[in-house]
C-alpha cells in the first residue's frame, strides 16, 4: 500500500528533493497535499506532476491562478488555513515539515495532536518550541522523524537502543568556508566568501549559518530537544568531508556512527520510508561510500574540535540552550535578522554574533508556551533590528 505524504514547503530545497525521492518510488508513495509560499509557478508544475488532492499557497491573490491551472477536482486554499488543511486534514500518513520560520507551527502542532507522523526539517520549530512539540507527540503517539542529516544520523544510531544508555551525542560540522581563516579575516568576509560551502548545496540563509557555525549551534539545541540529552553531553566535531554525520557514545563506552555521502535525499528518503529503507542504490564500492574520489586507494576520516573564539555563534547557541525557556527562540529569530542584514550588505560578517548577543541580552527568562515563544521571537527581532540600525550609524558596522 502506498504511503500518503503531505509536504509543507514543497518548492524549497528540502521539498523539491523530497519530491525527487517520491518520483523515483511511485509504488511506495502518493502525494496527497502540497503547500508552498510565493513560487506559484513551481507549485503548479509540482501539482500537475504529482496530482495531489489539495494545494495551498501563501497569498489569496495567487489562488485564482492555481485554480485556473489545475483540474477542477483539486482543492485550492491559502494562508494559515491552507497550511492547517495540508498538515492535518489531507489524510496524509506522513507530513514533511520543510517550511522556514514559524509560519507552519500551528499546522504542524495540529498534525501532531492528531497522531500523524512528522518528518521534521524545520529548524525553527524544534529550536523555538521543541519541548512543547515533543511533549505533544508523546501525548498523541505521533512519531517524529528528523530529516536534518545530523539528527537523522543520531536517530538511526539510536534505533533499538535503550534511551537510558545514551552517554553523549556528537554532531559533525563541515567547518564551512572559514575553517582555516584567522578571526579578523572571518569578521571582514564577504557574502561571496560565506557562500562558498565546501560540501553541501543549500540556500543562502543556511549556507551563511554554516559559515558562522550557527547552524551547528541550532542543531545542538535540536538534538537536545529531540533526544532528551542535556547540552553538556552534546559535542560538535568538525569533519571537513561531511561523510560522517553523527555519533552516539553509549554508557558502556561503545560508539555508533552513521556515514553517508552528503546528499539530503538520503535522510529524506529514510524519514519517508521509516522503518523501512528504500532500494535506491546498487552495491557501492567501499571507498566511494566513505567519500573517496573515484579510483582512490584510500579514504581518511578526520575530526577537529571547533574554535569558539573564531566561531562565537556556536557558543551563543550553547548559552541559549543552557538558559532554556524562550531564549532559544530568541536566538533563532535574532540570527535570522542578523543574517538578513549581512546578506543585504548592512553589517559585516563579524557583526552577526554581536547582533544576536545584543538581542539575547534583552531577552528575559520566562515560562515556555506557544504564546511566549511568539512573543520572544517578535521581541528578539526588534532588538536585533535595533542593533543593526546602531551599526549602520557607525562606519565600522
């Protein structure tokens, strides 16, 4: 029987790669609903190819174009109500949560409360509201399957293992384009420099986050929420070839690791097919599977500890996780504002952690709820914008 899938964020990087996986396995999956933002042309193409019964866009102004282009039997909706319909009312067995930011929080929570499996690729959801999200899943029995390569690696290592026997978790990082740069050079790096990722192909925001190691800090917070492990038992190691994605150290001293080529379709396919695995690949030569070049006679795996002096964003994330409550939500929101300002040329790369730090300094410790998360997000954005404006008023921003 085909597994029915709904995708929130179908025209983004994760959404399009998920549809690539689904297209290769028409006997395994059926797309029942798609939701996207403003890329209506791409959404129309996807809907024509996969024939979902429900399609949603961000803006009401685009609904007419969708209705004109798609069969009359296709239900078309928009906005928050559309996201809710796709996630919780489409009959999907698996919802891939691949939107950015908080736009789909209510829709994903509604799906979780109905016991629907969530393949989660939305960092902000877990960072800002992970404790609430996991608690809701436990109440309803919904399965949460991580899609990020590092969290998928940890999840795969933990299948069948007793949770009480986790000693520590290790996430790997590519180190981004600045791993060998001096601190002063990193601070003055250009956008073009920041976008030269050594292994992964990602969108602008995620690539800049990788360059600052903020992405790894956010993933530390995610790992803590997803697997119930405190921050002092989660470590980061830089692994330049992005072949080893995560390790679990168990209380008896044994270590399990997950290795795979740096291809997001692999963790996406695992999340969609779980607990099965897809029959995509024929036998892969041993060294190729370890990331070696064609015809190579050896492959090496190396790991280094990150330098928090050169990459302060990672330290900010650990500090936010230690404070808990709504502070991780503030971290994520402030970083989004700071990265946007850097991309627009308003601040230098080295000011990103300064802007985030200023926003965290103005964030109070308060109890966690969806309401307080939203309030912290909004407040942190305003504080970060103020910090950006202050730097615009000075020559060395």
